[in-house]
C-alpha cells in the first residue's frame, strides 16, 4: 500500500463501495487504530470480532436445545443456535462496520463460517441462519503467514476481499507522536447517479480490455506469495474492480491503482489500469442529451469499438427509461446507419423495439409511423 496515503482514506473509500477489505501487515502497525479512526470519519460504529480468541460457535451461534412444533402438532425437542453478539449488535442500526481482527490467526473452523458473512452478510449452519443489514461493511485484518500462529486463508475467502498491504507512513507517524493522531480523511465519493453512469463506462472498458487480454479473465496464482498473490482475477473480482472505479475515480490515480491491484492482482491490475489511462471511454454525456438529441454526434466515427460502446450505452439508458431516451435512441440508430454501422445496430434493434412496445413508449398503432423514422428498421425483415 502507498505510504503517502493514510490507511483511513482507503477504508473510508472502500466503505462506500460495499466491497469487503482485507488489511495485511505485521502486528502493531496501526490496522485496528485506522479502522476505528475511519469509523469515526464515516460517522458509524465499529463492531470488533477478534477471530484469534473465537470458536466456531462464537461465529455461527451457540447451540442450545429448544422446543418446536412438528407438522403433526406435537411438541418436540430441537437443536437451535443463539444469535451471536456481533450479529445482534449489527442489527441495531444500518451501516455499521464489522472489524474481523486477527483473521489469519483463526483456525479454518472459525474462518469457514465467515466466508458467507463476508460475501452475503449471512451466517448459515444446519441449526441456524443469521443475517446483518446489507449496509453493514466488513473489514478484516491479518498477519502474514511467516508470523508464528497464523493460518492460511482459503482461496475462496481471499477472492471475496480487496487486499491492502499496510506500511507505516513515517511522516504521519512522526506527526502523530508530536501533535496527536488525527482522523481527517480527504477522499471523494461519486454521487449515486454518477456511480450508475460510471459503472457502465468501466464495464464497457473492461469488455474491450478483456477481449484483447482473455487470459486475464480468470487466473489462479501458481504459487501463493502473500505480498503479490493474495488477489487474483476472477469474474467476481473484476466486477469489484469496476465498482471501485465507479465510486472512487475522482481520487488520486495512486489510490485507485492500489485498490485495483488488491482486487484482481498486480499483473492483471497493471494491464487494466494502463488500459484505463489510454481509454477514451464514453466522451458523450448521454443523460445530458435527453431532450437535446440534435446535438448527438460520434466523437470517433472511424472507431468501431467506440461506436459499439455508445450504442450499447444508449440501449442501457433506453432500458432504464424508454420514454426519456426514445428520441435519443432513434437519433443514435440513424447516425450509426449513416456511418454504415448496421452490424452494430442489428445487435440491439429487435430487442430495443420490443422494449419500446412493451413499455408503452411506442404504441402498436404508432408503430408504422415510428418505424418510418428509424432508417435501419427494414434490417429486421419482419413484422412486429
């Protein structure tokens, strides 16, 4: 992790993505303190689960014998599980932070039930199921496997986190000892509407990237080396990476690099971030063109990949709000037809027209007049 960016900044940023965070580092270098500081900055409570002193029943619920009614109406004895303390605490209010401290010192029997909590916010066993609110955020911390008393983390559990390797920031350490520890974090979070728009942008960017680099879609580490290979590319981790960028891309590129590397691995992350730097992306603000369709034009009419991105983006917005984006969709189809991109149009034409009809944005009795406005309509060769 970059020593120039406080750990609190990464935690606060990742809190807003909802993607679980795993912080690696030697004992005593400030992981727990940074989580407490980040929780204060966010304005929420931190619930600490110390995995090293927990047993499986502490995580999954303590068993007890209770009574239950059978299908025939008889009362019988059954084995139940009592809700663990941290589960009860997390359900008291939305958006709390659960901190799984010393996770790597926990034996596999304790790590196993946490796997579902990390990904699905639930603890499940044959005798009970407990959930926490979806807004609950999970942060874990652990020591490297060369520290006495640590256990290997399963590959399945590792792939549910973004990983950070925490190193002490010397300047912040010096300042903290002299002037006191501060928790001010300067990090920018995109608005919800911006996140929706940018998630589409980064998904499209990834689609183009992985077409050229298909070997990086899924790549298990050949040998587990903690400093480099705890993160690796899978469809899940690539989805995490696009979410991180859509929420945090107004921040320093250095911060984004660390988070993407910690999500899909250093090799895949470097290739993808280099691609992102050169990626023109969606240079058309599609929502801003609703009602101003005459202003639409292709910024790179000779670039097949950019034209495809724009068409798929307009279709995405059409599916979200067919009434608002109907006219922009017509303008886009006609513009692409004028530039001889009928192959791209055909990928979306039939499904989009059906969506317009099913939504009521185009009525059946209006279809003839509507199709006369869509230059490529005859490509379908059929009657709806």
